């Protein structure tokens, strides 16, 4: 699930792990989402956009 922590840290929580979705969360020590970030099957070499999840998290702030 997506959360907003400490004002502007947007994080994704899955399987007991917390991952940074935005730069603020990453700069405050949350681990990068890279290990679980899905590849975009329609655009090889690119990842699925997480922008909708970031927007959802920011709406919670």
C-alpha cells in the first residue's frame, strides 16, 4: 500500500518492506524501489510508471 510519511515522503509498503517512491523518501533513508520495480513490457528497457502511486501518496500528505 502507499503511504505519506513525515509530510512529503511517499512510500510503498509490500511484504513487510518499505520502498521510497519519491526523492524525498529516498533522501530520508527509505530503500529504493528498484528491486521490485516492474519492467514495462511495451517499452523494453523502461519501467512501469510509478507517477500515479506518487500522486496518490501526495494526496494523502
